[in-house]
């Protein structure tokens, strides 16, 4: 019993330490596959030179569509990823707080929060989405069933822009493992290609898991 108690105490302490290092409250997109599964998925993706942005427009990825009642995609993510979120009859948040895992900032005004596409729309376009139907691009831009959308600070989202992991990573290194797993899950789900440098960056980030 003493050994079991010691083990439990040690486990609880380790878990608490991990939570503290990650931040006060992690946003919660759907949980991606494990790091080992992510590595297998990454290995299966096609590596090739990135396409161009010729013909690209955000309008080709209709987003923030209605999801439930009066709530659109952005509002659903704000409700999901926030703490103590309250909304009005139009589903606009009137209270709550949001912790941005990218840069460890907390906000109480939803206007300071952006909904980031883990795999940016332009990145998807250059990786294969240019051949999709508008309906499939709409699904991609509003997908709540995988880790494609996350509430983060507007500043971090705009710093990221359309960059892939070889060009941009969250300043909060504690989430590099999870970010890589998110990214790989999205690309694997939609069979999008990736560049060699992008793959190397993702492998390095998985190495922190």
C-alpha cells in the first residue's frame, strides 16, 4: 500500500507540474492521435515542392458558417475553448476568458481572440486544396471534428499568417509537441502534401513529446 500511495502522489505531482508548465487552462480542440501515431501518419504523407498561390482567395474557403442555432463556427470555438463563457441570443460572447496556448496570454474580451486554422487556408491551397470543390474547402475551413481550429491571441495568429512549421512555431515551446500532432492530423485527414523542410520541422517538434 505504501508503494502504491507513493506512486500515486508522484504521479499527481508530475501531472500538476506539467499542467503548470503548459499554462492555466489549455484550449481544447479534439485530441489528436498520439505522438507515435502522428509520426506514422507523417511518414505516409507525400513530400513535394509546394504549389503556388495562383488563383487563391479566402473566399474559396467559405468559413464561419452556421453550426448550431444562432452560433457560427467562430462562436462555437470560442465557447469550446474558453472558460466561463456566456453568450447572448445571437451567440455573441458576453463573458468569459480565453487562454492562448501559443503565447501564454489570457483575454477576457473575445475581440482580442482569433480562431486560427492550424493548417492555414493558403497553405492548404498550395498543398492540394486548389483541386477541391468549394464544398470540401468549406468543410475544411469549418471542421470542428479534428484539430483544425483553435482560439488564440490575435497577435499570435497574425504573426503566424500562412506559415508552416518550418517558418513559424508557437513561442510557447511547451506546446510544440501538441501543435505538431494537430498539424499532422489535419494534413493526414485531408491527404495534403508537405515540403521537406516542413516535414523536418514537424519531426523535430514530435521529438519534444
